[in-house]
């Protein structure tokens, strides 16, 4: 699978993608009773930025993948949640330079296809003298450097939490835990899972994995590129059109999934109104969400079903519930009712909660990204988000600044238009002078970008 190969590009010159990935061990994003907790969990951050042939930043994406490895009386299983954190365009070029929807769809298809063995094979873990009880509750969220060379002198003095809420939930489930962790040696995530008793079937190139893909749509002027809302080519969609745009792309993504269920909820909107947003010619969509469709009884509380995700209003409200001491009293139905009346949802804005779940087969994607440490990921993202994109003097050298980062390799995308079939090749090599190798530059052909249908002109009406 080519992660950027079927997008539509206007120019036959080289577009450039910088695509980085980082994986770390984490606490589960959904709180569960002890008997249902996963034995091991990871968080992978995918961050990419696309540049035009003129080295102009066009768009960027931030995606998160969470893996939960379970082992209980029912056997072993792995589940995955993909969360679309941010997607943004810079507004520095006209909208027809790249088909944004096509690029986003292909990138999410690529993320969905990454094999578990790639993620776990690149994860380095401090093997520790932890008792089995601590392993079962996997108390570590490693924000430390991922490279063994950088960890030789490191030590771990207790669990690290992504938020205060996770800490409270942790203490609620295990108040008497002993926070002792002495580093021993580094092993890969695959080796660690084998030690926990998981079989090798998860580490093949092609493996069918249970997956959820979720996103939250809310219209904003900018998400990744500061001040880009000031650019005249920035096309900011309102809440209604943004929701329709994401539904169309999500529908395209789901085409390759098996046993796929698709859900949409729009806060402060009745079911009949929500159904009007369902993609045309698709009968699979339902009103609801992927989190609490089949829960009942003691597990119906929101705290056992709603994930804590980065910069997500659902999680912020969940934290509010925990602070109030209502964590085990609020069921899912009541949770959604109270969420809908919060201030950020009350002023007529269309806010969509999209989720799909199904089974998808992973593919070999080696070489389509740069695996970086947590510190390098932070350096990369801060470089992108620290610019003023309404001021060319501020962002003009961004491409060269990223290229100077030794831990990231560029991916060059070349396109040739031949009728209705577009052929692409990906080349991540630079010439000796640091520029794109011109020997492999494709022969110029007709620059047709989008499949645009010309509208018939309406005949002027005559009056007698």
C-alpha cells in the first residue's frame, strides 16, 4: 500500500511528505475493572506534513493509534483504536493544488494497515523487576526517550499518567500499589509480549485486527498552522459542511473493512435530523457511537466505556465527572445528555461524533515513515506549530529546517497522468547537493488534477 500514492496532485513535479511515528507504552485510555483490563497497551503518534514542489506547506495531519492486548479466560486478543486528532490546511496555495480529501483518505488507510509487528518491533522497553500483579495492571506510561542508548542511565520511580484523571482512576482501582521499578535491560515490544504469553500470530505482515476509527468534527479556523486563517486561500468549512466532508472520507476509508459498523451522532440534534447527514447510497450508517452500543448492567457507566483522548471534549467532560466524584454513578445515556448541554455545544454549532468499527487486514508499510523518539517528535511538531503562516518570512524556510533534522527522511511523490489512470512512484533519495534528483523527474504531461465535471450552462429565459 502506498500511503500517499492515489491522491490527486496538480503538478507532475515532486511533492514532499515528512511522515514521523513514535510509539510508547501507556496506561489504557478506557478505565476498566481489574478483571477486564488489558495486559499491555501502547500509544502511537503519526504526524505528517505535505509540501508542494515549490516547498510550500500544504496540509498536516496528527493521528493516534492505541493498541490493547488482552489475555483472560476467553483467550488472547488485541484491539485497536485510531483517533483523528487534527487535520489542517495552510491556505498558502489554491485549493486545487492537492485533493485534500484524497490525501487524508489514503493516509488513514495507510495508518490502518500498519502491522502490529512494526509498532511493537520498534518499541523499546525497560524490562523490570516488577511482580506479576503490577504487570497485569501495567502501570507505566513511558514518556522517556525510546532509544536504549539514551536510557542506559535512566531510572523509573513510579507510574506516569497522561492526565490527572488517569491518576485518579488508577488509584481508585489500586490504592495500595507499591511504586517500585528498577530498570534491568531493554527488550523490544515483541519480546515483551512473548514474555507475557502472547503468541506470534499478531506479528505477521498480514493480520486481521479489530479496529475502531473515531473523530470529532468541530469547525475552527486553524488546528495545526497558526495564523493560517488569515490566508486568502484558506477554505474554512462551517460545521455542517465539515461534517459532510468527513463523512464522505470516512465512507471511503471503510470500503476496505470487513463487518464494518458506522455510527454518527450530532449533539443537540434529533435522530431524524442526524440521518439526513448520512452519505448518499449508503445504508450502513446508524445514529449512535462505537463506545457504548452493547453495554449493560455494571459496565454501563460512562467511565468504563468512554476513552480519554488528547484534546477531546468527551475526555475533558469525563475528567470533570471524576473530579466531582461521580465516576461510578453516571451511565452512558446520562453522560451523553449532560455532554450535549455543555457550553461548547450549546450555541448552534454542528458538532459531529463519527465512529466506525470492523476488521481490517494489516499490510507491510516499512519505509513509509521515520521512526523517531518522543523528544524528536516534540522537536518536529514544535517546529511546524511555532510559525506564523500569514507571514512568509516566518514559514518560508520551514522545508529546509525540517530537512536539516537528521532523524527525518523526506518522501518524494511523483505523478504521471495517463488517461484516467494515474501512476505514482515514491522515492526517498536526495541528490548530493540535497535537492531532488532530477534524473528521475517524470516527463511533463497534461496537468490535470481533479476529476472535475463541467457544468452545463443554463439557457437564459426569455419573456414575452
